[in-house]
């Protein structure tokens, strides 16, 4: 295996783990007691009309969390597929590697501002893998 392929495979596996942890812990995890449970109860209790549907902030929170999990899983699969293509066309895949690199850097920055260390670490390592894949996808490919 060539270097871009290896680093895209690592990024793929980390992204799939990130998707699973986000969905299991972030979307379906239990709300801790105290202020968090009070906030969750308020999010569940207050309904409002939004574009013709009655919704709560809890439903938005859960729905958006599930959507993020789906997008992370799709990205993980896509990175795996790109790794397969990197065997023979790594240089041509550089724009896609750069897109993932910038996207995961942005996610790490957003996670730093709004979330907690574990997603920051995952997103930074995924970005680094995409960066190394990009940097090593030079010259002629096999």
C-alpha cells in the first residue's frame, strides 16, 4: 500500500468510529442529572410551529445529531473508497483530500469552541491523516 492509501484508510476508520461514538453517546446517550437534565426537559416541553410542523428544540437537537452521524458515516465510507482509488490515482485525488483536510480542521475548531476534547482530538487526527495523504500524493502513482 502507498502512503496516501494508508492515511486515507486510517482517516476512514477514525471517521467511522467518530460517527458511531457521536450517534451512540451524543444522540442516544443519557442526559446527566442536574442542570443538563433541566435544560433537556425544557427543550422537550416547549413546542412551537416551524415551517408548518410542531417541533421542540429537543427534536431539532436529536435530528441534527442523527444527521451529523449519517454524514460522518458517509464520509468514512467515501474515504475508504478514495483510499482504494489512491492506489493508482493518488495525485488526481488531491483536491478531495484537501477538502477533507479543511473540513475536518473546521470541525476541530468548531468542536473546540462548542464541545469537548474527544471530538477535537478525533477531528484533528483525521485532518492530519488527510494532510499527510495529500502531501504524499505527489509525482507518478503506481
